[in-house]
C-alpha cells in the first residue's frame, strides 16, 4: 500500500526510488518458469523492481505460460511507439480488450486506415469542442454540488462517475433520462474497474458490457435511420456518419464500440480527479494556492498528478516487423509489455520520482516519450491517446472546482492506495462531507 500524494513527504511504501542503471547488450531472462503470480503480487512495481535488480531496461519472462519481454524507460518507449514496429493484436488478454478498446477500434488499426479513424477522434476533440465539454462539465458539477450540500457525506469517486457520464453524453449529443444515465454510469465504471480482473467479476462486467454495446448500436442506428435527432457535428453524429478509408459507412457495431471508446474514458477521468483531490488534501498549500486564484502552476499540478498516479500499468504490443534494439533482435509476433508506470517513475527521467512535485514541470522540455500515462509519440501517426488534451482540460476544471467552487471536509477514512490492484485508487473512494458551494468564485 502507498499513501497517494503523501508520497510527497514519505515516498510510496514499496515504491522507493528505483535505481535503474543502463543497458545490457543482451536482455536477461528472469529465473523461474513463469511470473504470473509475481506480476499480480507486485502490481505496478513488478517490472521496475526487476529492472533495477537486473541493471537492465528489459527482461524476458513468461506470463500465463507465454513468453513476454518487459521494457521500461524513454528509449524503450520511443522504440515502442514510433516507427510502427508494434501492433496491438493479441497483446492484452481478451478479458481486458473486451472491456476497453475492443475489436475494430482505432487502437487495432494500422497505417492509413488508423490515421483516417484517428483524424475523426482528433477533430471531434479540437479546441472549440474541448471548451464545450469543459463548460458542460462545469455546469454538471455545479448542479451536483447543489445536491451534495443536502447530503451529509458523499464518495467523490462515485459522484464524479455520474457527473462525468452525464457530461460525456450531453456533450456527445445525447440527453439521457435519469435511469438510463445511472445505468450507463454504472456500466462504464465497471468496464474500467474490472479490466484487470479474471473470473466472476470480469464475466459480470463483460455481460453488462453487452447491454451497453446493444444500447450504443441502437444510438448509431437511430441517427442513421433518422429516428434519433442529434446536433450535426456532435460526437454521436460524427460516429454515425463516419466512413472507412474506402468510403463505406463504418459497421454499426464498430461505430458503437467507438462511441463507448469516447464516453468510457471521459468517465474514467474521474479516477485522475480523485487522485488530484488526494493530492490537494495531502499537500494543502496547493489547494490554498488555487483557492486564492493563482493558477500559474495549475497545468504543472495536473501533469504531475497524471505522472504520479497509478493508472494504466503496462501497454502491450506484438512485433509487426523484425528489428534490433540495442543489438538485440526482436522477431515478428514477439510479445512486449512496456511499463508505463515504471517509465513515469524512472529516476533517470524524474529525480525523486515518488515525490509529488508539480514544480518539476515548470521547465520540462516536453519529450513525447517520457511522460506516458496516456501513451507516447504523436497523436495522428502513433497510438497516443486521442483524449489526452481533453483529460488535461477536465482535470484542470476539476482541480479549480475542488479548490474554489466548493468547500468541504475530509472525514477520517482509509486513503491508502494499493499498488497491487488495477486500477488503483484510494480505498475509500475519497469521502467528503459538509459540502458548501462558494458561488462567489464560481466561473464557467
Ligand atoms: C482517463 C484518462 C485516460 C487514460 C489513462 C488513457 C490512456 C490511454 C492509453 C495508454 C492509450 C494508448 C493505447 C496504445 O498505445 O495502444 C490510449 C489511447 C486512446 N485513448 Fe485514451 N486515455 C484516457 C482518456 C481518454 C479520453 C478522454 C478519450 C476520448 C474522449 C480517449 C480516447 C482514446 C483513443 C481513441 C485511443 C486510441 C488511439 C489510437 O489507437 O490511435 N482516451 N488512451
């Protein structure tokens, strides 16, 4: 267990600054037949611990009996994301794929077909649409804050999931009835919550997902048939009218999957905002700074939360065409897992990586392969997250709202963050009480 942002003062337990030294010419193999149990036990720290021990940026082992190569660091990240060396086919278990990006999505495409689809996502979230999304979020937050005032205590994580579900749907062009909004919020939350699990909870989430897919296909059909009216240019309208490279309309199931790939991650931003709340709570001078209206470090604060917070642990790829990395051959089909969390805490890139220190970003040059909570490389040509700018925008709004638009208490609770469990978050979900709106400082 670690203590969220108290890491600023004490360092995450078990996650002390890992010393990763450079480069071996050959890639070592872990002793033992299979590392599945160790991977589950060590969670987010699995690869960085072993890289430190071996003095290498990569090692071979087996997971679930299959050979896999773990890689970590800026050089590995550059190799992973640039140059189209990897594809995503079969690189994460179907139990996770089905709950996240899924078959037919942008993530599974390569080359021109990928760029064509990715362009749609990037256009969908260009600055005017990003601003509109932020404004919808601000209004939904304000609305919810009115209800929170009436309640003794709320769980911020759960509330934010609802607020962001309504935000995502309204922005995308859909005004859901109260019941539908609650069902969708639950289903979308369960997808992320159970993507790293195996067994009954994963099966349950996947069964729920069939219901959400059915709903999403219905939305696409409705727009195409003219029975559902959505604003032209809205995300739903774009998805329903999107074509493949050959000009044919996107298959209704694929369009439905991409609708989920638009709304689900917006809802998942709730996890980052909860981490931001944890950091504001544990390092109060930041809350005071933002409350006083000084936003000069707001962008750095949000970036540091994204670097520091344990979200996606690894990204998987299969070698598409053979290449050499540090004189070591990678052959077609080889399975590689790039350690996102380990790279975001690599001491060569981030001095004192387990300290929460937004100031480190004041003079950060912005290398697209070192800060990789949402992937690396370029937006259009590589698989870097299309929603990263939107994530940053909504997190900034969330931090402003937590510092300026409401006052609240934080009752005693278990705020520890387990680095074993994916996706990680404070055990209590971050409970707050005595919520009061401070309207005077509210800006939309
Ligand atoms: C909650 C915070 C988010 C995290 C941690 C996250 C993480 C990631 C990661 C790690 C990738 C890289 C996948 C790869 O290399 O194969 C990715 C891709 C992607 N993300 Fe996000 N994401 C987030 C938010 C969003 C949002 C808000 C949207 C859309 C509104 C979005 C849409 C996408 C899409 C469409 C891709 C596929 C890009 C491609 O294949 O080219 N994500 N995301």
